[in-house]
């Protein structure tokens, strides 16, 4: 299919905490692969997925790669906005996210729109 | 005295409910893996395990990995040597996962 501005985006929904399982890593792999093929991409963080955006992650001692550092590379790959569910932050008592990420807070109406505007939805 | 280990985040509400039914005030709790996200929340509710247990610990490596520092004064940061010591001091270990 030709790549044009009317192309509907792929929506990737991150609802898992980093490190406890492989979901966050696999989601990132899909995001990077999609952008390499110049696919329009929206990424939403909701539920436990917002834990991926906490600052100062340092997973060397649990033998994992730093997923936050990899998320910070997304703008280089053309992902300009990371949508974050405001309500999920409130429920988890989180007041501070990493300041280097291009975060856009969204409410439930905006989340619904992201799902409906997408051509394909992947949930991790 | 029982040692309870919990490795899931607070969004797994069924797990917290089940632990709350069983736990007693002098039991020990160790938060590990995604369980350390419980340290972000304060809960003084006496029907919730966080409000019941007097001794709640969190593994330092798992806190550090996730960008957390235990600023929750009710939760003590421990290492693997402490984990081993607590395991041997308690009558049994129950893993909540």
C-alpha cells in the first residue's frame, strides 16, 4: 500500500510493567520495526504500562536492558508523541515521569479515539 | 511467623485480597519483581495487608531496576542476604504470584 498522509496509524498499547515479563521489550521491538518501514504509529501507555515511563531505571543488577533508554530513542525513529493515560497515573500514586520523553496526557475520550482511529491495534 | 513473598503489582487486586485474608500482624512480607510497585502506595486500611503487616521489605535490586527508591518509610529495603536470613527465621514461606 502506498505510504501517504491519509494512512491510518498502527496503535501499540502498553499495559504491562517493564522487566517482570517480556511484553514491554516486545512492544518496543514492534515499534522500532514499524517505524523502520515508515508506518504511522501511535503508542499509548495505560494501566501498569505507565511504570515503563518512571525516571532513573537501572536494571543492570537484574540482568535486563534499560527499556527507558530505548523508549527515549523513539523520537529519532519518528514517534513524536507518547500518549499516557492520566487516570492510570492517579490510581498508582505516580506524580513524576521521565522528563525527556515526549509525553501527552490523555483522558478516556481521547483513548477511545486512539483505538477507533487506528487501522490495527496491538496490545502488550 | 510466616514469610510472604509478593511479586505482582497492585493492579492484581485478587492477589492482595487473598494475602490480606491470611496475613497476621507479626508476619514478614518481601516485595520482589513487580511487587515492589506496592511501595508507591500507602495503605493504612486494617483490612489490607499493607495496613496489617508490621514488617514489609522490598528487594533493592528490583526497586533500583524500576526507578523506585523506597520513600515509603513503612517499607524497608533489603538485599538477597536479608532474604535468605528471613527465609530461615520464618516457620514457612508462602509465595503469592
